[in-house]
């Protein structure tokens, strides 16, 4: 069993908490996904959840944990959907609405801006709220204590940059790039291996913490078959901008070579295989997520840049000087303005990929 506090060695990559470039003001994509998944999750939970089983030998308190909550407001919308769904299930199983109480745990790294999060809690919330700081790649809760786990657009974050890609003697050394490309097999293999280790640790930790019959919903930034990896493309443009800045002696090439984005966007098939191999959860519902887009509307370079700045600025400031970071995002937006329409022609498809949703139940043991 993993010791309490063993996740302290994991690296932290908190989102921007406040201001123009904050996650709260630049997370429309995530809110859209929450809207798309709302009814899918509700239908799956109404079918899967058995309150008699999950509340066996316990009080009438339902404990919900949102892992990788960031600074809101999307986490509140998601949590309320779970509560409304449990209440619907409670009514269908003959429980009164007043018989259940809800405890919600908001989890993210220690460096997350929990003050901003809790200042924006809904005034009419129907639950008791608590913060649980720490990495979800390890243990966070006592055994058999949580009834519902959720994580939305968080599990693509790795616990650390793969060691091999910053090792100059490794065949996976990622010189001159800050992310992986499919053509570079060694670098991609290193990223994939780190993701597998992290996700295995995540599943093992949650399997101990969730009650038998408990529900876990995971929304991944993952790639459906035969689909362009937009996140990969946009990240590598970031790398191109940094290299160009190094060529102009604004930063050193060594500084660029030692910087990598600790994110991996798995194929949907890869996620399913890892869950099945782990064997502690049964996938009850898996679905690719798409949204209809306006094919007449051109990609917006400014919005794309601000959205990516919201989650990555802390990462860049940790490695580069603050003044360089501002200049970097100015140049990045310019590159997006030049390349977005060519890279993602609006006439290619009527739908935009939003990732993958996996709703699963803890196997009964």
C-alpha cells in the first residue's frame, strides 16, 4: 500500500488563478465539454449507481471528489450535475431528498489557487466543501471513503517530464523540441511510458479509496482513431517559437532543449486498454465527444493563445524569465494567426473533437 504523502515528489503545474489570462476566464472549451458530457454521465449513473450498495454500513453522506479541479467555475457545474443525478437516483430507489447529505472534495496541486476557487463557490450550493491539496497520481483519501470520483481534462498531465527526454545521452533526448511528434518514436515512447506509470498509479489509488460499487467518470484529452492531434500540433508551434527566439539570442538554445511540456494525449484505445489491464474498474460507458462547429467561422488565434496561456504560463515562468514569457506569447499568437487556417481548414469537418469520456464502476471484491 502506498504511504500517505508519497505523492509529494510529483511536480506541480498549477493553472493561472486570477486576471486576464486566468483559467476561469479562458476555459470555454472545458465548459463546453461539461455541457456535452452532462446528460451522458447522468444517464450512465442512473443506470449504474445502486445507493443500497454504495451506502452499505455507512451514513447517508455521499462523498464526491473532483480531481484536478483548478480554480473554477467548471468544477461547480460538474459537481452539481453529480448531486442532481444522485438525488434523482435516490428518489427512484425510494429515498427522500432530505435523507442524503453531500460532501464534496476539490482536489488539485498544493500550488493551486484554492482561495480563488472557494471565493467563487455558489451561494446556493447543496454540499459541504473541502479542499484536498496533493497529486492525484498518488493516495489522497482513506480507504473506501469516496462514492463518486470525477476528473475532467486533468489526467493528460504527467507527474513529471520523462527523464529520458532531457538526458543528452538518451536516444529519446528531445533536443530542439518541447513536445513529442509521432514521427519521433523514441520521444513518443518515453512520453507514453510515463503516462502508463502515472495512470496505473492513479487507478490503483482510486481503487483503494472508492467504495465497492462506486462510480468514476474520467474525461480525457485523448485522440480518436484517424484524427489529427490538435494539441500536439499547437504545442509544437510553441516549440518553434522558442527555437526562433533562441536563434535571435533572446534565450539560450540550452534553455529551450531543457524545457518540455509534461502532457501526454493518449489514443482512446490506449486508455481503454490500460483500464482493462488494471482490472480494478469496469468500463460501463465510453464515448468520443464532439461538438458541431460553424464552418464559416475562422479559427481565432487570440482566443487559442489565451486559452493555452491559462494552463501553460506557470510552466513557462518556472523555466524562463517573466519578460521572455510575455514576448513568447506575443510571438506565439502571431504564429497562430499565420498558421491556424492552413493547419485546421474550417471546411474539413463540421465537428470538433473534444476528447473521450469513460464512466466506470469499481469492481466488487
